[in-house]
């Protein structure tokens, strides 16, 4: 069962809110995109030291906007711009990534009354074909972060905003951070699941955002921990996070965390959660003193632990907790402990099930994405995955499920303003049954790969500017009733077997027959015969030889003076050499 862990919460316990820069931090695994930033622009954010780039190379739609002057001065630089999507239902970023790699993905939003309407929008956020969350705002000047930890199976990811009739969607920032795949940090019982999860710190290699949290029943503890005297574990929680902790004011009381499952759907869905509790004992204890506690989940004993000074310890669930409307974590002082319990940080993750929605098979998706670029397809819904979700599939594309993926079975780009040659990417659509490229301005010959598409049952290439001849393989499939073929209204295309037969027979002969057109022909007729002198067969000493048609007969046309006997003789020799009746 495929799942994603989302909507995570990083809590920095017992700490006040502050921001520290991360100047000099290794950002090799970082992707930091300032949405709406002018093309080719980049900068280093002064508070974090993180380098941000424009989103122009990651998306084809949307318009750049800026937040209100007041919000510009009260928020980090990356919230100055945003990209708004007034057109189309689904608008998607396509970001190249490292496949089979675990990422922390963060999407951030600040409305900032950018449109002057002072009306908070509501829209959906998708990770690829999967619903991630609904973006809702409580205040125009309050930013929102949505985070998810996900192992990406492909070398790209789509992040999509979907309008739902409640205002125009937009996005401010996209950030992706590679997580360590060597150890077992942030893994789930199901390897296909993902985690979702505020303050930044200079020595956090994952650029996690930690949110201060406080309870009136707690006392704050702090120490002088640094990266030099804290022995880290695989989770690499920064020392500046671990140097503060919470402990109960009442030395015999427990530390409790309780919340209601806001994601429960009328008790019909049992949501699953993972927890990560981070501890570091920095209180100086006597030799005979200990710091130990018991942890219970929903009043069920979970684990007992004794802390060692200066060594980070993380306790996490290896299987999800579910089946409850209300959740309760309790850290209870052990009877043998000399001091009350502490906790330094807590992470909570909600598991999202992504198993119900299939994705388009990669080769199929890549093929039509390349065609979109090649032909500059002007369709407002050619965004994200071509086949899914079904409500947002690409116009002109039909798909079917096969072997765990969606496969493209029909492609209709009729009357789409296509120019150039028939794209070779079509050859990758190996389950294509129907292809309609009619009523465009395609030119060149019909490629041989179309006959190799074993599933193809319908092919419409009518009303284009195709030249040459229809292959014998396609004509044979048509004759056998395996293919419905329409190549009409291509003036320079031979669609009968006589073309194939003539070409085959003449190639077998050593001496090629040549038809020389030496009569005086009006210029307009020459243009029609040669399709505006489109195809050159060769160049000789007395002029250029062009390919042309007189009705169904292929001919060579050369401009030369009738008084030049050598020109005529040279023409015959050149035409024979060029095999003009190919």
C-alpha cells in the first residue's frame, strides 16, 4: 500500500523563537525556488544564507506577482514574489530530481493581498497525481508551509496547484532537501510511504524548520551545547535545537502531548501517525544519579529509557499509531530517576495513502511532454501527469491501466496548429491504438515507426503537407483490416501501392529510366509540380535538379537553356545518378 507522510510538525520544546543563519552550509542537496522571481534571477537570502533561483525554467504557465508593500518589509525575501495561476484548472511545476532518493519537500504560500482583492483563496495542492492538502489561509499576512518526506521513484516530480472555484491559486516558494538514504531516518513500515512536517538553524543538514512550542505547566531548561560537545545520532538534530528542553514544573508530573485528529473524516478514515521524540540530557548529575523515564502512547506503555549526558537519543515509532480520534503521548518519570523527565524536540507525521491513484508510465509521459515542447502545444490543461487524476487529464489524451501504470492509448492533436515533421517521440507510445494528427501543417515523409506500433488501429494524417509515399507496411495493415488509415488531402503524398511498386522495381534495375521535362512550362506550374521547389535531388554544372510530380508520376525538374545540348545531356546523367523515381 503506497502512502505518503505529510503535514509534519517539528517542535522545538522549551525554546524561544529566533532565527539563525546557515551561512556556509553545504547546499549541494538543496533545490530552492523563488516562485515568480524574474527569469535568470537569483540571490542569497540574508537571514538563512540559502541561494534561491527563479522558477522560470520549471513551469510554462502562470504570471508573476508581488505581495503588498507592508508584507515585503515584514517577511523574508523569498515571499516578495509569487506565481499566480488565473488560467487553467491545474498548473504544475516539473522539477528534475535524483530518482530513488528521499526528499524533504516544502511548499510555502503568502497571500499578502497581491491581487488587491483582500480575499483569501482556497485551493488544492498535489504532489504529482496525489492529493497533498488543501491550502487555506487565516490571515493575509501569515505564511503557510506544507511539508512532506517522500522517496521519489522517477527523475522528476510535479508540484501542482488546482483551482477549485474559491479564488485563484498561487505559490510563493518550493524547497527540496535530500535526506540521508544511508541510515533509517524518517522511514516508514511501508517503504512506499512518505512523511510530511519552524525555525532554521545553521547546522541542520536537512534545513528543517522547527517551531517553538510551550506549555504553562513546563519549565524551560537551557545549556551551552554546541556541535563540538553533543554526540549526534542519525537524525542530526542541530545542537542549537537540542540545547533547550522542557521539564514539568511539578517534579513528579509527566510531560504530556495531546491533540485531536483534525484529518479524521467523520470517523470513517483511520489516519496513521509516526512520532519522533528527541532527547539530550545536559543537566549535571552526581555519580549515583540517573535520568530515566517511561513513555506511553495513548496510555499504553511503550518504552523505558535512561539518558546519558551529552548523547542525543531519538525514540520513534517503527509502525504507525492509528485507530484513535484523540492522541496522547506521555513521558513519565521513572521511579529510579533522580530528576524529572525532559524532552528537547518532537516531530509528528501524518501518513497519506497514495496507493489508489496510478501514474502515467514514464516513457509515455516523457513522449507527450517532449511533443508538447516540440509542437508548442497551446493547451491550458497540458500540465502535470498526462493521464491522472482523470479530472485533470490532458485534452486529446486517453489512457488505460496496465501493469500498475496508466498507458496512453489515444492521442488526438487534430487542428492543433502543429508544424514540422511527425515527432519521433510517438514511437515511444507502444500501446497507442488511435493517433489523429489531421488538419495541421505537418511536412516531410510518413516515418516508418508508425507501422511498427503494434497496437495502432486508427491513423489519421489527412490535410497536412506530407510528401513521399505511404509505406507498404501501413497499406498492408489497411488492406488486412487491421488499420483504419486516412492520408487524404496531402497533395504531394502518394497513397497507392503503385508508388511502392514503381520504386521497388526501378531500384532493381541497373539503368534508371529518366523522364526529362524540357517543354516550356509556366512558372506557376513549376511551383505546383515541385511544391515550391521544396526537395532538391542534386546540383550539377548546369543548374539544380528538383523533385516533382505530374499527376501520380514522379519527375525531375531542371532549369536550363534549350540551346544548351550539354545542359540536357548533363541533366539526364544527373537525374539517373540521383535515382529520381525513389
